[in-house]
C-alpha cells in the first residue's frame, strides 16, 4: 500500500494540498480484503467517478462546485467506513478568492468552517490531479492528511483534526529501551518507565487497545486504556498511523498471555509518518528497494539493523585491538594524481584550485608504505576507497577498506596477528568464537588451517602444480579440467585459475591459503626456498576472501624486473 503526497494547483480555480490512501490501505481500515469484488464495487459507484471531475479546467471544462464535491465524497466514504475513517482537512481557493476551509471530523460527526486569510498559498511544486491519476489509476479513494502554510507561519493539521503540530516536539525524555525493560523485568515490574520509538502495530478493542513500539534494541508491547490516558488522548491514539513516532510513559507489567508490556498513562505523538510502511506479513523483500532505501529496510527487517550495529562494534573493536598492539591510526589523501596500489579503474574528478585532473584513490597502500619509510613502524587506516567498476549486492564502487603495515616482521607474523584479531572480534562482538552464518557453524576458536595454494589444488582435484614445468603442460591440464585462461597467462595464472575454480568456495572454516605463484603477486617477496612462490597469504572463511597480506618486496631491482615482465 502506498500513501502518496499530492499537490494540486490551478490559479483560476482552486488550491488543494492532500494525502491520498490507496485502495489496499482503505480496505484495511474498513476491515475488508482487497479483492476484485471490493474494487469493482468501489469503482462502479457513481460517486467514486468524481475522480474525473474537471476542477482544474486544464482542458476547457467547467469547474465543479468544490463544496458539493467534498460533502458528496464524504457521504460516500462514510457509507463504507462508518466511524473508522480518520478526519481530513480540505483547503480550497476558487477563482483566486478564498471560499472556506472545511474540516470534517467524521468520528464526532462535526463540521467546522474556519475562514483563513486570502494570502495563504502553497509554495511547493504542484502537480495536477489528472497527472497523478494517470500514474496510479483510480485506486486512490480517500483523503487523509493536509499540510497548509502561509508567508508568515506554518500550521499543520493532523489527521485527528485537532490542529496539533505533530512536528513541534524535539526532545523527549526516555528512560529505557525496549530490551532494557524486558531484560530487567524483575527490577522494573510495577515501576514507571518511558520508552519511545516507531508504532509498528495497533489493535483497537473498544475502550482498551494494544500496540507495539519499535526502537533501536527491539520491540515492546504497550497497553493503552481510555480510563488511564483520558478520553481525548485515547481518541488521538486510535487515529495514529502505523509508522508514527511515539513516546509512551507508564508502568511495567505482564499481560494474561505472559508478555512483558508497558501499561500506558500517556502516549505522545512525536513525529508523523507520511509514508505507509510495507505490510508486516511479507515485509520488505524486494532486493533493489532494500539496498536503495536502507532506512525502510532497517525499519522492517530486524536482522538488518543488528548487522548495522554489529558492523559498528566490529570496527570499534578493530581499532581497540590494533591500538593495544601499538599501531597508529592515520588518514591519507583520497584525491591522488596516480591511483595505485591495486588493479582497478579509478574515478576521475577536477581540482579547481590547482586546475588539475585528479583521481579518487583505489587503495590505501602507497601512502601507508611511505609512513613506514618515514619511521612509523606500525600504522593502519580504515577508510573509503573508490573503484569505477561493477555493482552488485556484494560489490559497491565505494567501500570501506582496512590496511595495516608493520615493520620488522614477515607474513607469518601477519598471519598470527590476523588470526588473533578475528578471534578477539568474535569474543568481543559475539561473546563466543563458535558463530553461525547462513546456517553454517564457523569455529574461530580453533587454530586456523594453513595450506599452500598448490596443496589446496592437489587436495581438491588431484593436480599437482609442483610437477608442472612448462606452460604447455599447464594449458593442457586447464583444457582437460575446463579451467578458462587467456593467451598471455603463465603457469602461475593458470594455477590461480584452478584454485578459484575448484577450491575457493570449499574453504568454509577459517583457512590461510599461502605461497601464491610469483606471476600473480608482483609486489611480494619471493620465498627463499622456492623462487617460483612468494610469501603471501589470503584468509578464506565461508568460501570468501577475508583479507590478503604478504611480505613486502623491498628489492628495487627485482621489482623493476617484475614490472618489465608484466608489460611484456
């Protein structure tokens, strides 16, 4: 269901600023299912055809009497929804002259006529009613909310029709989150608490009702009774929309069903929700919408919110862990003349002050190495990098990267640091080293397995690259096992292709893959015992690469020769 905010204006006829309810939400309000019978019933009603009125006179039609239209339309709505439709406000200007502002409070059967000044005008970009109906058809069948303002001040009329400004409250004193109340029930039972959050459900049951309020740490049930909050406040509560931000004060108790709840003596509307949330049963499932509208994803999917919170804790713990080891956190330039340190296409921009074209960094590497040269023996950076390449749910052109550099150690020392850090993070963030991911148990408490790339390939498909001496042999093995390769690929490239094809996805438990071929590691020191391999490792967990590290190549002659070999 969609609640759509429309602005309509024609200076020669009238000005209206309204919110619309879709047929789905309207049907929910009158307690009926949305089906063909209901839609046909609504659309065949002659009074519902008033959507086609020519009030805008955009095609030469005569404007209709707005007051007659409003009353006729409300008669139609009243017939379907009795007392459950919320109050609506209409603001009309006919022929540039103010006629009247009509506030209809159906629940109390009150009609209030309130004159306003002629200078009231709507400043926002206004769209025609006919354009909106062309986009959405005739499924909008109820007005809900009006926002009017003038040059001097702004007046917001809530759906309750009481003239309260739902956006005036800035500060609200909250004593507990939802989980605090539940976790400390024995100490809080019968005591006063104040909670605040988003209204996620509401069950109206005569003189008493239940609702659920969601905050950062979870959801808690609230019991609202007319005798406790007062008749006026209870009426206002019944008119709240799902998605509104509310503050609740009351005492803690358990219901007959045993659910820990707050017995409210005050419910305050803190901010009005202008959009209808996805319906609760199916939630927000569209992947594209979830990634583009993360705020809605956070509201509807509790696991996503937990992931965001856990990510923040992980980054904080990384900083704390490295700080305890004597590492210095630094910041390095994002705008660079030469985007190096990785193989990726950079974004380009222009530096106006210097009149120079520059690139956004694709890695953190080069400046961190310069700091090591300068004498800062242990440095790290957690920062954004930008790669102008593909996009999917696991790859974003801008992402956060953490790189650290340490003097006077090798890749064995870095493996020990990495393993210890992952174990530390699991203990601090998850409270245990045996964690579950996608239904699979991952044990970060045991020593991580260490396996050379050659041994991993031999283990999975029986091919031993220690015995492959020529490029022709490597290509023949690739053809035999249907491993793709390119004409310029060498033995090391083909060996890496075998690993990616047969091994990578099977590295479920934490595994260090070590000793990569020299051809795919141009910045890494060779192993003294085998110059065809380098001192490099990658950590794999759940079939995914977690990190990549190596003993830095500091021999300038060897470095130049490798760059020449790459260009050849």
